[in-house]
C-alpha cells in the first residue's frame, strides 16, 4: 500500500466523520419524533445504498446464507433501536452530549467481547476503560446539578444514548462475525429492517398517517438518509481498509468533535469545561485501548508484576 492510498483513506475517513458530525442538525431541524426520523432515514438510506451496492456488484449469492441473513436481521433490530434512542437522546439533551455519551461504545465492545470469548483484558486495558467511564460521568453533565436538577427528561436522554452505545457495540461484534461480508450490505439490511418494522410499531406511538411534511422537512429527512446513511457509510467503509489501526483510532473522533462544534456554533450549546475534560478522558482512553498504551503499569509498576 503506497502513501497516496493512505492519504486518500485518511481524507475519506475524515470526510465521513465530518459528515456524520452534522447529523444532529438534520435531527433538530426536521422537527419530527425519533421513530418517524428513523423510518425516513432507513427508507432513503436503503434506496441510496441499494443503488450503490447494485452499481458495485456487491449482491453476490455467497453473502446471503441462512446464517448471514439471520445475523443481519438481528443486527438490524439492534441498529434501528439504537438510532431511535440516539435521536430521542438528542431531543432530550443536546447534539454534543448525546454524541459524547454514545462514543463510549468501543469500551462495550471490549467488555462484551471479553465476556463472550473469555479474553483476558489486562490491567492496562481495565484502567483505560475505568478512565473512559469517569470521562463519561463528567461529559454527560449529570454531576452538574444545574443541568439535571428536576429534569427527568435529560436523564432519560443520557440513558438512551448509553443504551444505544451498548446496542451499537453488539452490532459491531455481529459484523465482525460475518467475515468478508460487505459492510454496505449489512447496513442495507439494517435499513430494510427499519423500513419494514417501524410502520408496524409506530402507529401505536406516532402514526405516520398524521405526519404531513413540509418541503423543508423533506429536505432534512432525505438528506439524513442519502448523506448520513448512504454517502457517509460509503466513505467510511471505503477508507478503513486503507488505514492502519492507529490512524483509524484517531480519525474516528472527527465525528464527535464535529458534533460538539456544530452544537456550539449552530445552537449555542457549548459544553462546559468539566464536560470537555470528560470528552478528553474518553478520547485518551479510546486511544489507549486501541493502541495498547500503558497506564496502570506505568503509574503502579508493581501491579503488572503481581498480575
């Protein structure tokens, strides 16, 4: 792999992260409930990804076994549920807070993977994970009484974003078990699940029949599907094979950092210094886990020798 490919991959992944970081604007400006938003995201995302997969010739028969289809459907249920929770969390908290809380999901991947496959985490990884969850508490704003005192809705939003991070971690583990299946096909299947299932569920909560979208709202929901579910995933999935783990670990934080900037610049909702410190801890912990940085073995060198 030459330098040009790596540079192209880095630019492409950063572009995908920047694009994903703007999804909060579309969620806020569409002014629709989370279920309705996710339905339209799935609908237009499905159409965009179907066209792309057909153009690239990804519909190979070998990808559609009973096992892969079953796992894809399960991941679809998890992903659609996660999208609904995340969008509702944005409504209840803010773009920045919901995004930062959601981005502890890499640590759930490590913990769930260790539980399922009986992997030994080691003292350093456990230390970084503990650091990340300290950062989560700070970044969420739950210890700042001015944010949450008497506001149950805010706490529900935090819980939804956190639950969404667990669901997304589960989707990540399912994706890893699918081997060489194109990730575009998996996302396509997830969108299909949303298109089929949400109209069945939604009438009991927010009937689609009562939704009359203005031209501006159509712009936001179509954009969410085509840009944030079609184009962004094409950019991200296309970039990952060209990059090394350290580069990926760093560039994946373009998304939450963009979301924080968007919330501050567009809506005037800047994170407090305490919340930014929490975000910094989460970033450092994520890099520490992915890159194998020592933590407790440096601070407490005797711990490693006794472990």
